[in-house]
């Protein structure tokens, strides 16, 4: 099988660095391009990082992007011109930016996930089932913990789980978003979905969904101990995406969840 020419954006970030390591061990990929939003005067794995340009991505078959929303949209604009496939692991998009990503997917092939982990995507699936099965007397909330350097909150995964709750109730997620707390010991349930984010230490990721009727509590949770599960998940997604036509895909498609 011919190797897939891979470009990684945000190569100096935590996920960028992990993707480089994982891709070098994966026989399905040939790492050919690294990009950053600033000039880097050193080679990484024998490759000199470039800025996000058409020239940088021209020879790539697929781009994996774990950056920030502004950078992701810049990459999608270039990818649209070059007809390149893109795997997006970036989080923190506004509804307007989400709509723009969907617009790009009409022309190019995009897979976007707030989390690339098999376990987290299973958790979202179970969250949808629980939300659909429980009656209106059950209120819900989402709690997440990440390392102290993570900037956005709630995390993309927490928002993904919130979307799972909304999907289960067949309601618009953005209308169900409640209060967003940061570093609170306790936070309330609400008629809308409340979120609490804790930033401390070097924690890779913990997520918890709770449903309560006031008489009983149902808890679904996931803990990540190794960042490679995200990079390996992204590479699995990229390999799956390489033969797909233009459109918008998620890890749910990759894992064939109904």
C-alpha cells in the first residue's frame, strides 16, 4: 500500500509533537510537512517547519490540525483551494465558525472531532442513549479536568458530550448551553446543561456526565492516561478519511456507531 503523505499543523504544540512521534511509528504514513504560525529556525524529525501556505501543503494527501480556531480556518481556506482532506482536532469554535467548517465540507473532505479517543466517542454514544432514555425529570451537567496549560473551557470534549445530551433529547445544543464554571468545587444541575472546568497539574483529560432526578444519579465518565490515544485516534481517522468523498465526518463514522 502506498504511504499517505501527511502534513501536521501546529507542530510545536503538545498534540503536534505527539502526532509527529506517532506518525513516525505508523507504517501507513509518510510525514512530509510541518507547519506553525510563526517561523521556526530548526528542523524537527528532519523537516523544517513552514508557515501555513499553499506551497507548504501542496504535496500532502491529508492535513491533521490541532491548533486554534483562527489557524484552522486559515488552513481550511488553503485546503479548499488545493482540494486537500483535513482532520480537525482543534476545539473552541463559535457557532459561526462551526457553520463555516460545514460550508467548507461541501467542497472538501473534513473529519472533525472534539476528541479522537475511542473511549470518549463511546462515552458520547452512551450519553446520547441515556439522555434519550431518561424522562424530563432528569437534569444533566458536564464536568471536565485538564492540565493547567489548557486555554479553552469548557473543553471540546465537554461540549461534545453536551451535544450528545442535546441530540438525545432531539434539541438544539446551543439553546441548551447553560452556565460555564471554571475551577469550582461544586456546581449545580440546571434546566439547561451546566459545565464546570478544572485546570490543574498535568492531567491529560477527565470527563464526567451526570444525570439526576433528585432521587437518583447516573454517572458516565472517562479518564485518559496517555496522550498517544489522541494522536493514534487522529491517525486512524486520517487513514479512514483518505478514500472518502467530500463531506463532513466525525469519529462516529470512523467507529461505525449507529
